[in-house]
C-alpha cells in the first residue's frame, strides 16, 4: 500500500520531538532541507545578540571579558557540546574555523609522528572528502617540504571501502570526514580508528556532518583528534566558530603551530617566550569573535532538551521516509540515489544525482523547497530532526515529482559556483 | 597659567568631531579610556545584528550567502577599511584573528625568502612586541625546525632604536608592531621598511594599535605585509575578525599554508587539488563568523564621516592634554611616563608606570574611569578621537589625582591575569 500524506501527518502527530521545532524561527512557505549546510535560527539568538551587544559590549565594555565570561567561552561552549560527540568536559573548545582547527590538529599529529616514527610520510584521506580538508593538508605538506622536510604523500581513497588497502605502515595520519558531505556515507569510526592504530597511524576526524546529526563517541572509538562545525546541525549561526577535540592522552604532548596568546600558560604575564597551556586550551590561538561565539550556546541549549538517541531515531525515520517516497513517486526520473540505504552507514542527509541536478535544485528553491547542490550533479536533502516535519518530507517529494514530471525547471539564475551551501 | 576644566570644555565646544560621539552607545557615569583594547559600541550595531539574525539568517537561510553578500564580506570590508591604512581596494581582507593572519603572512614571507635567499634565517622583532606576535613566530619556527628545516632565530630588540644594529643581511623578515601596545611608541614605518629592504628583508607590520588611531600609509612606505585588529580603534565588536594586507607585488607569489577553501581559485568546483585564488583572496582560509563580521561595517561606516587627518589632530590634542594635566596635577606621585612626548613618535594612548599600577587601575575603574593595566606595572590610557571628550580628560585626571593623593586604592578584586584588555 503506498505511503500517503496522512501517513506522514500521523508520524508528526506522534513525534515526541515535534515541540522542538518551536525553538526555531523558520520562514513561512519554505520547506528547509539544508540544515546540513546552514542550520536554522534558534529564536533565542536574537535576544542573546541584544544582550551581548547592548549589555555586555555597550555597557560592560572591556570589563565583560571577565564579568560576562567572554574569556572562558571557548571552553564553556566546548564543555556544553562535549556530550554530543562522546567527549568529556575539558576536551573540547569552540574556536576559529574548521579549516584552521584541522591545520592545528594535523600539524600536531604529524609532529608527534615526526618524533616517534619519522618514516611515516603518508596522510590517508578520501578523494571525496570535503575539499577544504584536503587543501589544508596540502598547505601544511607544501609548507614543510618547501623548507626542506622530506615529502609527505596525500593518499586519497576513491571509496571508504579501500581503507584496509590504503592503511599501510607508512601512514602517519588517517584524516577522514565521518559523514561524507556528498553522499551522507557514514564511516565506522571505531573500526577505522582501530585499523589505523594497528598500523601506528593517528586518526583525525572531521565531524562537520556528524555533530548534532548522528551519535558520535570519540572516546569509545579511541579516536585521536577531531574537528567539527557548529553552523550546520548545531544551529550556531552562519559561519559560527568551529570546535576541536583532542584525546586526553595527546593534549599535552607536543604543541600546535598556531600558538597564539590564548594558548599560552599565562597569557597575561605578557612574557615574550611561549609556554603552552596544559590541556585543551593549548589548542586555542587568538582572540575570538564573541558575538558570533555567543550565539553558539543558543543552538546547543536546544540539544539539552532531548538526546542524540531520540534525534537519531527521528533522523533515520525522516531519511528512510524520503527515500521511500522518492522511490514511490519519482521512479523513472533519472534520479540516482548515492546515499547508503543501510541506516548504519548514513548520516542525516539523502543525496541524488540527476543530469540536471543544479537546475532541478533551483526549481525546487523557486517552489519553496530548499535543498542544496554540490558538484558533480548532486542534489543534497538534509533532514534536521530538531525541526523537520514528516509532512514536509511528503510535500517536498510531491514538488520534486512535479518538477521532474513537467521538466519545467528554468535555466539557473546563478551559476553553481556562486551558490555557497 | 594652569589648565582648567573650562579650558577643556572650550576645546570640546570647538571640536568639529564632537558630533561623532553620538554614533556610539557609551554607558552613563563612565569615562572610557580603553578604546585601544575594545572599542565602544556603534549604535548601528544592534540594528545590523537584528537584520543579520532575523532577516538574513532566519528568513534568507542558506540563500543569504549570495543574496545578502555574505560570501564577499571579507573583501567588501577590506575595501572599506583600505583607505585607513594606505591600501587600495583589492589589497585587504577582513578575516580570522590577528594571530592567525600573522601566521599566514609570516609563513608567506619566510617561504618567499626560502626560495630566493635561503641563508636568511633571522626574524627581527621587539622584545616588547605584543606577545602573541612573538608566540606565533615561535610556533612557526618550531614547526619547521621539528620537521628538519634549518633553525630560524628570533632576534628581539630591547628598543626600536636598535633597529639599524639588528637588521643585518641574515634577516629574512622584520616583524614589528607599528604602535607599541605598552608604550604607545610609534615606529617610522617608511624608514624601518627602507632599512629592511636595504638588507633584503621583508617587512611585516602589526597595525593593531594603528588602524583608526593614526594615519598609516602602507603603500607609500613600500611595506610588504600587514595585519591588524578591528575591535580596538575600529570599533568592530569584541574579538571581531582581523584584517590582513599584502602588497600587490607579493600577492600572487607563493602561497600561505592555511590554504582553506575560501582561498581556492574555484571553491565550488569542489576539486580535491588545491589551486590558489589570485589576489588577496588567496589569504583567506575557512568560513567566517558572519554575525561578528557584519558588525565590522558599523564601525567602519563612522570613519566615512571624517578623515584620519582630523582624527589624528584630535588624538594628539587629547594625549597632549592628558600628559600636561597629569604633569600639572599629579606630579610627585611616582608616575613614570613611558609614552614619547614627541607627537611624531606616539599613537593614541598614554602610558604610565606606577609601583601599584594594577591597584590604581582597579581604583580608577571603581570610580568610573576605565583605562587598563598591562604587566609590568603599566597603566594604559587610550584616547579615541571618535568619542573621547576633552572634558573627560580633565575628570579622569582629577580622579587619578584623588586616588593617588589619598592612597585609597583597594586591594585588587581580580588578579591581573584575569583582566583581559
């Protein structure tokens, strides 16, 4: 018996997470399926911004570094975020961008290997990893080589199934994104980390599409390093500062090269010589954008009202429903599913390739359904269990079907390179 | 004839810049002399934040990367800021922190020297440079050396007068802060740069205490690289993103190691291989904190209503008045002036050492006068010509005199290391 709109509405009616949608401002007439790129706005964000701007900045001025707790925000937010990724308090800071944090941790990992196993000259990653991760690795490798270090090799797998083959004893670091940004494929972190450790490699995880989307347990997986993003599933605001995690066993060994004053043991002694802070604060660098940083708490506060178990259950229900509905309604329209149907292997998105993917996405947006587009030809549909309704999955599919059926997509108004998603 | 309160009020009465104070929210009962640490809040900031949060983020969601111009903000703000530092449009971006930007540019400079003059292994700076600059240099040097590069030396001058002695032919980079954060001493940028160039060294300037405080002309000085801060005299908000400038002759030569996707020639092609953008965009890294970044324009807009010539004139009048009043009112109270009396050699602050400097600063704050304190023993008084009144200089001096005269300062409530300034 085919799925109906009534079935979807029934799912909403018994959805225990449904009230959480009211924590967000979502525009009328829009079905937002791009929380995997930019999360929606928590209603609390405006009041928090007013407080930071008018009271803390305007009235408190410089005093607010102490009285409003600005100085400790990276650690405080890190502690609030920790439970979402299987980390303990004192293991996470919210700071800088994901790219910058990746550089810090990859540099720390390479330095450690340089000291104990200098013959390991390979960084393993995926060719379809989010490009900035690969670019940061290349920037670091190039810099070292330009100054006379023996070359590193960036060994790129075409698919995560090649892991056992790629992980040889020459590997210094396994640098992976846990949930792939294109396909939504989720790698088994514990398994991959164990394999890396068998070969003496350190594991560095990018949790951009994991944090707040799927349960993550960094400590249980015995992972070594991780970075991630707060502006996607964590709803921290556009470009909000990223996070980083370092396993307690590595925190105090070696440093990271972006050793700014916020990572100093005694920053206000103003000594000319660098002395690293103990613990996770060593991975900070410079002064943080407090207004943007403050917004991150508004997103995290909402997670305190539920659990990743409940969110994962709804997330899988949403992605499963969408795949089933697309199968039911849009068969024969040249859509190729590239997301694993096995729930254990996917994040909180569903991606299809279509020969006119970019144009179809533009047509969807024009009709009030917002997914996003990624080269080559990929339409990404992100499902945020905090605010996506099952009924919306129905309507989004119906509109997608209508567009595909009529072939009525316009010529794209923007070139795809202009679409930041 | 001694200066009087009436003299100060007369200066305010004929101050053409006086109306600009109304662009700022300043708390009642406070004389704010710490704009050199955190600038005051432009009144426009709240409305801008509301717009970014409610309209651009809340309503526009992911579309705002294009429709609200988020993606081009680093370059747009850089272009708006450029005239304040003698830069041209296309030479400046607002992004990341000052520390991170310094790392990018020092790495770019060292890499250039490595290619053309690898025997140059010295970075010259000042022992009293702002510590994070020295820490970032140390982090970079240590990283390279740990991976087998020949060592670099950080050669620290005890005073800027040692420049001619420190600048030998082994110097790769002269890395200086234009206006010293402790003393307010301003180095002659053109002269120092010319000296550096004579020895084949590149010059890298930190403009944290210069931008918006004193006229700067990077191109006239033929400087090579510069970074700076937007949250001090530019009033961009607490920890607001920093800026960087690269002379056009260097922009496309070599890269910087923090080569994230925002620095890629075609970021949305999502290619695994890094290809640097041409021009100043090559010095970007990752996604920026848009809410904090957006506030920067509110501060810069106010500069569009005046000129650095007018601001410099008032700044010197303020600092001169303060030094004269302290001389007149507070002689004999163990204050040691460490700021140059020569106007050509100082920025927009006046610093005194006092044996109980920290306690005196706390007593001033308790009385509503907010300067700040810096180790060792330094009381810094910052004068922001956009909003500081001459009358406030009088009252601040009177309160300082009263405190010094009575010896009535309390024991400090916070340890100095807690005071971020």
